């Protein structure tokens, strides 16, 4: 337990992932849900870098997966924020329970 | 316990604690601040794990750009007037159960997996020189595709976020 190995890193990323899942399921504020998604993406990034370091230390493929995940997360955040602004303009709330026009 | 182990555990406690703060705090502004702290801790993890360039990119893109965007949105929306209502107790219990059981299963799986030794290699494998060489040779196609993706996301964000023109009475909105 003294030496940090792969499993210790995986514990941390696992904890972050499920904190993100919990936040995504229980919050109603759409911005906080989006932040939980960012948390989930970052835990996956930690996993990629840890596996890259401990298993394939001479390659860089894990780092490139992380780089492209960060890229896509930025694009996703911008589009999601545009959707949130539009939602707020039309409904004057970003509570996901209040927006049920397409539900019934 | 050498220096890296202590650093690793400090960063881990910081990351998990701040992530809990993101999920549990009522005020969305506090959530954003906690999330920025979480990203700094994660960048510290990247530094330990020989990914120096990605640590900087993480700080610039996430903590610098995306989180500032979130803060602006929160300040535009004036959400602090009424505290955000939480979901019911049933949903919270369901969230804890589904998240917690999956967490336990994955924790057990990683614990029983056999532990790889750290192989000592040069620590500058994650510097920008190596990454850049590979980015413009092997990964040039995903690189170009991501630029197209960014253009699409930019146009999409502008189109979605644009203010709709005010309709006159009796006029039908087209498209």
C-alpha cells in the first residue's frame, strides 16, 4: 500500500466517476448536471493517463485519447450552454423538472 | 512513503473532497469554484503521471475557459434569488444506491486485479515535443476532424443561442 500503483489511481478515478453519476441523478439544476458530466469525463481522463503510464509507458496513445476528450468536452460545453441559454429565455428557469413540454 | 506518495494522497483527498463539494453544495457558484479546485487536483495527478502538457492543457481549457463560461452563465441567470429545490428523498436514495453499488463493484474489481509495477522510463515522454510529433503524423486525421467539429459546435452554439425575432400578432413562425 505504500507504493502508489495502478489500483490506487483507479480508486480515485472510480470515486470521481460515481460522485459525478450521483450528481447527475440527483440535481435538478441543469448547469450542475452539466458540471457532473464534466466530472465524469475527467475521471475517464485520469484512467487513460494512468493506464498509459503503468502499462504502455513508451507510447502516447492514452495521452492522445485524453487530449481529444478534452477537445470534445469543450465543444460539448459550448453547445450545452447555448441550449441552457435558450431554455432560460423560453421558460425562465433551468430546472429540468419544469421543462416538460415534450414529455406528454 | 516518499514525496510522490504523499503528494498523490494529498491530491486524491483534494480531488474527491472538492468533487463532493460540487455535488452537495446548494449554491451553483460554490459548485463551480469547487469544480475548478477539482480540476487543479486532477492536473496535479497528470503531472505526477508524466503528462505535463496535458496538465497545462487541462488547466487552460477546463479551469480557464469552460469554468469561466459556466460562471458567466450563472451570473447572467440570477439563480441565487431562490435556493434551488432538491429532488425528493426517493430519488436521492436511488442515486446513492445505483452510484454506490456500481462503485463497490468496480472497487472490488480493481482491487482484485493484479497490480502492475511502475516501470521507470524517462519522465519527459509527455512533453510537447513528443506529443506534437505524433499529433501531426499518426493522429493528424482526428486532429483535422476535431477542427471541423469545433467549427460545427461554434456555428451550432451561435444558432441555438441566438435570440428569436419577435413575432407580430397572427404571424406564423416558419422553421
